């Protein structure tokens, strides 16, 4: 349970809010590279942390993320012409470059220098791992570039997708660290999904439905270990990392690519659910990429031409009661991503946590909320840089492994939890 | 036409969630396993709680050998007023039990509490809150002792987590 004030504290990320300040300490995924495929392509509207922005790639390939609205009379620059290194507003011709700087006010003599006095707010936009990242905080505090493994391996080893989720970011993110739902909600998918099936570890998941949990704080966030009984006096451990504020990793299965999410607030009632899939040491196969594009694993099928899931609240997520009754899906919804999204959206745009009844196994969620509140408070009151900003904190890996019963996962899996270039993931 | 699912998930419709309570008061028992955690638990116990009961130490008769259950299990919890309470009775009347430890002490105590929990099918949450001088070896030692018994084992870096967790659990 959270008190009403705490729930508001954690769920509001607009400018000037404590959590908004916290999010503005980090590089965040903003767009897929494919959304700005070439110089002078169409600009794209972007809303992040409650701010309406516009992304574009100029004639020289430079990336910009600027205030969406023209400084002259407030027209949306989505209508602008992307030409000769800038966006030209179609209304009266004012022109802005990737830094938001106004470079031309046609009605005024160029010599007057008036254009120099006009500048739209702009945030840096960088390309890494097929993703365009932005940092929306104070320029003097801009941290080094993100180092999450999925965005540092060669491009043919990584695949990212995103889907819009019509709920607050926190209830979406909490799903990513809520390991105890997997044995229920997703139980139908382990055996069938091409990106999960066949792993030796799957039998432990299906054989022991009441895992025991261990939670440890890491420098950047949390490590959430779930252990199940295995043969020969061993435990099967699945370890989920959470890096503050909104990166989660799903423990791997066999040699399948490793995946996880970023949960990025759009505004207080919607967020982007980013899904990455990568293999640390080999290119993704054509079959894997085709399955990911087809919405398998943690990815989804889209309404054509959008990043909105094909199964969405307008069509009751294509609820299939027959499949639910027959046990092919536990909730009647197809696909892991939409199984999660449908339930999280059903909580309402902002989940009312004053009414929940948490139990001991919810400690991962309790601890994550606690760390977020503690970090936001330290930032706002004392300017303390929060965990997860330092790129060293990004170099963590999810892992699945067998350990002797007496071994601690934080010790026994120490090496497995570190992202190392050229080293295969630890997985069963 | 808008689907029923789309209509009912608006902010407006969310405001129609029924306002009656959906759970009864919980009985949570919190037991400190060592001296350092006893002082933390003592402090936390002064906050307003919904009925959580706090104990700062456990004593047991030597014939409660490891593995003793049922009738044979004789152990007493000391509450904050210093009174002795029967462990098995306290566990029996709880919804769940939280044990708190700072370093590697209290191994025998936790196994007794776990036995009592097993006897009454209660779940046990274990919280390790290292003190300023606790070494990594001691932490890992605590974990090893607690691991076989707890459904949820948490290592928290700060003492403020005890109260954060209990609040979240409506203790
Ligand atoms: S059982 Fe967990 S939300 Fe209903
Ligand atoms: Fe899920």
C-alpha cells in the first residue's frame, strides 16, 4: 500500500515534480532509429515526461529534439518543411535548427540579427543501438552516454521495439520486477513461444510453481532473485536486474536472445514500453528477427503504421475466452506483452495504490518504490546524483543458473551478473 | 463505438472504484534476532501501526532441539514491555511473521520461528539490515542461515526500510 501523497509523488513526472526531476537525470530512449530513417525525413512528434517535443534529422544527418511549437505564433512544427539544415514553419517561414536556434525570420532584415534572439528549448538526441536517446535535464549535469549492453553490441545482435501503453509508467514498470506473476499469467507461453521454448531451465519453472525470493540492493537498483527446486541439491535461480529508474531485464532461457524493457513516461497517464532483445556474442538469426517483428516473445503486433498494439483496449485486447477456458492462455489474451499491458491498463490510468494489499513476495516492488522515493528526495533536497546515472551501473546482466543450495546468488552469480564484452550470457 | 474496456479504464471511471475497505486488519509479528536489530525494531515500534506487534528477543528452552515441532516447541518472545510471550501462540495468531537481523546472529532463533511458522502455515519474511560495522562475510552468513526458512529474504541497505516495508504491508 502507498499513501495517497506517496502515490502521487511516484507517478507524477512532469516538469517541476520530484520524480520528474529524477527522470531528468538520465538518458532515456526517445525514438527508434527507424523513425528518423534519413536526412531531411519527416519530423516526428514526441511526448516525454509531460513535454510535447518534435524530433527530426537535418540535411546533414544531425539529430534534434526541440519544443514542438513555433516561437512565432505557436504553430506545431510537425507541419514544417525539413530543408537545408532546419525546420521551416509553414505559416510565416521562421526556421529552426537542431539546437532549437532560430536561424531565419523572413519578415525581418537578416542584418537585424533578430533571429539570434529566438531559441526553442532543445534536448540532445543521440543514436545508440538502434535507439535514439535523449537527456532532458540541466545541460551542466548531462551524464556520459548510456552503456546498457543491448545498445553497445553490434547492430546485428540487437533488436528493439516499442509499444504505447495507456497507463502510468509505474504500474507498467512494477510488472517488470514482479517475478511472482510469471507462473500464472504467462504459464502458457513457455512451451510455445519461439523465443522461449526449448530451454532446459523451463522445466524448473513449470515444476515448482511457488518460487522463493531474495532481494538485494545493487549500486544502480536491485537484483531480484527467484529460486526454484532443482535436482542434485541445487536451486534454479532466475535473477532480474532493475536499474533505476525504469530499466528491467528478464532472466534468459537457453541460448535465446536476452530481453527486457525500459518504461518511459509519456505523461502521467501513458508510457512507452520499450522491449529490447539481444545476444551478447552472436548475430540474431533471421528466424529470431522475423519472430520479433511478428510480435513474438515480449514484442507485439501493431495497428499498421503505428506503435499501438493491434490488441488494445478498443477491441478488448482480442479476449479469447475459449483459449482461457482450455488453458492455452491463462488470461485469455495472447502474447506476453499484451498479457501484461491489458492487466496493467485495467488498473486505470493511474493505479490507486491506497487500496492494494501487498504480501511478503511483493518486496521487490516495495523496495523499488522505496528506493525511487529516497533517491528523488536526496536529489531534490541535496542534489545527490541518483543511482543508475553512472554508466557503470548499466553493465549488469540478467542470469539464469543452477547453484548449490547453500550458495548465495549474489556471490554464486557474481560474474554472471556482469555484462562483459564477448562473453556469453549465463543461462540454462 | 468505444469498447467497454476502453470506457471503463478512463480516469473518470476509475473514480468509481468502490470505497469500502477490501481487507481486514492484519496481524503482523516483527521479531528482532540480535541486539542491533532490537534497537531498530524498538524505534520502529513507536510509530503508529495497525496492530503490528514487535518483539525484541527470543529465548528458548534447551530441550527445544533443532527440528522440534508442535508440543515440544518451547520458546518465548520478549515484547517491548519486557513481558514473555509464547512463540507458538504469537505465530498462530499472526498473518505473517517478519524477522529482522543485522549480522549473522540468531540462527537458532530463526529456525525455531520457522518451525512455528511451518506448524501454522504462516509465511516468513526475513530482513537483513546490516549495521555500520557488519562485514560482507557476516551478511552472507546471515543469508545462509535465513535462506532455508524465508519465503522472502531481503537485504536492505538502510534501517528506514523496516518501516517502509511494514507500512507497505499494512502492518
Ligand atoms: S492476483 Fe494479483 S492483482 Fe489480482
Ligand atoms: Fe509479465
